[in-house]
C-alpha cells in the first residue's frame, strides 16, 4: 500500500471512530427508563472517551480537572511537557455554559445582564423565593478511597432496599449488586498510596554525655535537623545511660523539602525486619545541618526513622505515643503533656502537612423539602447527573425515610475520574454551577426550586448527614445495634465529636443571621437587600419578603459596624508621623463601646454571640494600645511583668467570662456522664435479670458490662475535667496574664484559653517593641 493510500485509509478509520463515539455519546445523554436493560450496554464495560469535547492533548498530559482547573495530583506524577501549560482557572470550560434559567447565576444571558430586571439576577431569585420556591441544595458529604470504602458508601445509599439506578440505566436492587458494580469501577481507581505526613524518629549523637551541656547540644541538633518542619521531641536516657532523642516530625518542611523514608531490601539479622532509613537527599541535609549547628561530625549522628502516619489523625496518634512516658516540647517551645495538647497541636500542624489522599468516588446529595413530588425529584436528579457527569460512572437513589423530619434526598455515588482520566475537584464556583443546572432540570419537572446562595439570604452554615447520624446514634440507639450505639455514646473519646455535631445542628436549625465579614460577602448582602426591597415594594403584604428584608437589613447594618470598627482600630493602632494621643484613642473607644452595646441589645442567640466575640477582639486590641500609649506618655520605656499584668487585667473580663463558661460546661458534662453511667448500670442489671445461659445472652451481658466500664471511666474523666475547670476559672480571675498551670489544662477548651492568654501577652510585647522602634526613628 502506498503512503497516500495509507493516509486515506487512516482518515477513514478516524472518521468512523468519530461517528461511533458521537452516536455513543448521544445515547449516553438520553436517560434510560428504570428497569430497561440494554444487554449491549451492560456487556460493554470499557467505553471510548468522547472526542468532540476532549481538551487538547497537552492539557490531558499535564492534568486538568473537570472544572477546568489544574489537576495537581496528576501534575505531580508526570514530568513537565514543553510547549504548553496545564489548564488553569482561566481555561475554557469543558462544556458549554448551561442555558440561563429563571433566577440563575449564569455569566451570560438575562440572568446577569438584566441586573435585577425581569426574571433574572437577584430580583428574579428574590421573587421566586417570595413565591414559595425552595433553594437548590447540593452537597458533597464524603469521598471514598478504594473498593471497600466505595462499596460501603454505595451500600449505605442502598439502605432500606432502595433500588439504585446506574449511569447506563440498570437497577441495583441488593447489596451484592452494589458491590459487584463498585468492583467493576475499581479498574480505574487510583493506585497511589496515601502520603506519609508525619514520622517518628530516634536521634543519637555519639559521644555526647548526659550533662546540662550535652542536653543543650541535643536541643541545638534537634532544632537544626528538623528546621523548617513542625516537630515535637523529648530527650531520654537509654538503657546504657546515654542520651537519645525521640522526635515526631512533619515530613513536609519549608520550601520544597520533604523527608522520604525508604525500607531496606533485606531484613535486619538482629530484628528480623527490614530497617527504615531516610533517603540519601534527606539524610545528607539533616547531617549537614546538625554539623553546622553543633559542631558534631555528621558521621557521629545516628538517625533512625520509625513508622509514619497520614493526616491529622496520624499526627495525634504519633504525638500521643511520644508523650506516653513523659512530656515533650514542640518546635515553638510549647509543652505537650496530655491528649488535649496532642489534639490541639495536630490541628496547628494541619496546614503544613501538605497531605495527599487519593479519591475514587464522591458521595453527593441533592436535598428537597418534605412534600416534594418524589417522581419529579427522581427525574430532575437523573437529568442533572446525566448533564454534569455524562462521562462518569454513577449510581443514585432517592430516600424518603426522613420525610417526617422535613426533607427527602437523592443520593449519588460518582466516580471522581471520568473516562478521559480527568478528576472532579469541585470548588465554590462549581457548586454554584451545579445548583443552577439542577434548578433548571427541577423547574422543567414542575418543581419550585431556584438556584440561590446562603450569602444572599444571610443564612448560617448548615450541618451534614454525618452530624445527624452521630447525634441519632447517641440519643436514639437503633434496635438492631443498641449495645454498640450506647457503647459509642459512652466512649470518652467520642464526647467532643457528639457535642460538636449537636452544636452544628442547633445553629443550623435556629439559622442565626450570618454576619458579612469580608468585602465580597458585604457586596452580596447589599445586592440581595436591594432585590428584596424591590420585591417588598411590589408585594407589601408578602410576609416572607418582609422577614427577609428585615434579616438582610440587620446583616448589612451589623456587618458595616464591624467593618467600620475594624478599620478604625487598624488606623488608631498603626504608627504614623503624627501620633494619636491616648485621650484621642479613648474618645474613639467610648464611641465604639456605645455602638457595640446598642447593636448587641438588638441581637439575640448565635448572631449576638458572633457579634460580641468579633467586636471584642477589635476593642481589646484598641484597649491594649491605649494602655501602652499612656505608659509611653508617662515616659515608661520597659514594661515589667506587673505592667503587663495590669494591662491584661484591664481587658481580663472576656478571659474570666470564658473561663466561667468552660467551668459551667464541664460541670454539666460531668453530671451528664454520671447520669449515663447510672443508666448503664441499670441496663446491666436488667440484662442480668433476664439473661440466660445461651451464647447470645452471654454476649449481650458482656457488651453491657463493657458499656458500664466505659461509662464509669467517662464519668470519672469528666469529674476530673470539671474540677480542673473550676480551679482554672479561679486562677484566671486572680491572675489573668499568668498562663494556666499545665496540670489544669486537661481539655481542648482550657488549652485554647491558655493559648489565648499567651497570645495577649505576646501581642502586648510586640506592640511595645514596635512603638518604641517607631518612637526612636521619629526622634533621630
């Protein structure tokens, strides 16, 4: 065959492939009737990626997400390719923008160009909400990695024997069918392991004795070795009487440094295990830094990596193992003594971990209010999923078991990676687009649903299904697993989790006014307020319009007050060529206090608390600066400890109030824990009375006894924490600037309170130094 004939033949093959793919894509976009089985589709597990809308090859190679953003996970694993950058936030979307709908957010069409006229924009959405439309609600509640977790998610969605419809129109009617489907999907799941985020290390310096100088040398070596990394360490004496450091450190450091641990190819003869070691780059860097800081030859340094863990939970676990024998110090000089310290430290380390975890499936929920037509919701959900996820595998089902609680849901499990290898990384704009597209399909089914945002309604953050499941398991144990649910609720380590879930649910149900703190939030509230003023003028008897107008007016007013106070405090506390006197600052403080007091009187609930906390931070900063300015005007150059305590004492009311709140909360939890323990003992006695000698009865009895033991331990712990909180409240009232003793810091709340004390004192010192420096420069 000649070269020309080969080219012609190839072009014909390409054109045939294009036609076949276009036909397949058109077929995929047509939702199938539930229950209709297409044997050809069922048999054809592997599908050809759609060519017409496929992004350029360099974008696929470099990695682009389905939302048009850069797929960092793929970019990390593929070397850079010359001649083109990956898709970024400004890249063209993979699909055309959805057609504008009534009240939509779209960037084209009447939805925005009208700027509030007709049916589009904020006014259109306000009119629909006033007419009884419900907001479109779409949430991603979880991601799953691996077959086991993805199967568990799918089987959760299939609970109550709800049939699940797949992307190609098949019905999955039982748990086995769901498991088989996920197994078929797993061929495209990520094979990448979770990142090593935190590791345990043993550091030894040969020839350094157990003396004060030797321990100081170890401190220098540790600080140098793990420079740029978050770490905590303790120095012990080994069985031979020599010093040895035990360190827990974040693997990611400053810049691009990341410690990497390798395992030897062969097992160690003495320990019958493959020893771990730092890779050559990390090992050389650590030894060089230790040698430069301490003068010890790098060859005399022994560093043995231990096990690694992933994520914040891994940090907590490693830190708790570290402090089992004795307290440790972190890289900022803070002592870690107990579980609460470890949890707080893990949260602090979180942003620096650069943690990476593969995601294979996404669990998405579409919510609607009770009374919504189930068939119409099912059709709308199906159309939405085929519209936005046509190139993904998915399964979905509609649950009505929560209708008595006021809502129904469509659950969907969707593969994160599509047929072209691109991944879903949804962001705020993605959710806005999804709500808009869903509202379009819902309205096509006759449902009164509109795409809007919580900011437009000054609505507070909602809670998720996980929060509700946690509280329901604690408050209403399920009949089939009563013992396990009560054991879960009695476990001391679950108390904070349950309390936080209750708090989120309570806030969401009361829906306090959300205060706009940032400039974009204030802009949204202002635009929404203008829209609702229009609707209220058009419909003066509409109660919903009147209530929303009052809500937005309050949000706008309070947000503006906080913004004004913050800007004024920033101006007053900033050094300038024309210094402001303490008397001028005091006049401003009086005006602000009056405005805050009058505003606070008009608020209630969570909104009032949020306003008071935010304004208190601004006013305390100003009060501290006023006291420092007075001292400078009196000629005071150096602050003594008594001066610092005097300044803090003036602003100690909030610290004392917070300490009292913690005391009351801990005493209430101690009483609740004692009640749970008593209830568990009663349940155990009832089980003993009706129990038999059969294995099932004996198993239940053992479970009841385990619950009793756990409840009693929880009650004892809560009693200790309540006593510590009482003592902490007394100590704060007497010496607000003196950090709480370590022995009293037994809960997260007390740990935060101590950190708040330390922050106030450090801010005072920083302000004093800054003021003295500026003063010196002015008088040169």
